[in-house]
C-alpha cells in the first residue's frame, strides 16, 4: 500500500466525542507516521483537546451551527 500522506479526521462535536477519538488518532499516527493528520472540529473545548494531542498535526475549525438550517446553506 502507498504511504498515506494526508488524513482528515472530521469530528464536529463536543469535548467527550473529541476525547473518544484520541485512541483512533494515536493509532493512525502509529500506522502512518509520516502523514499529516488534521482534525476538523467545531470551535470550543473539543478544539482545545485536539490541539494538545501530539498525534494531530493541525486542528481546523468550522462553525457548523451556521449550516444547521436551510438558510445557512443558502448563505454560508
């Protein structure tokens, strides 16, 4: 298998869900040590948890609340 170069983990949820992803993130880092592993989360505590996780290269945020209604999709 070719070496994985970029991995995006999408976890748009709260702190408990972010903590629950830590074992998976660490396993990804072990399996793909050279990969860039980015996490996509909502702003807030989940972001802070993943920002301090060594397995994660970057944490990206998305204020998904803006897209929780049809109007949000029409005017992102």
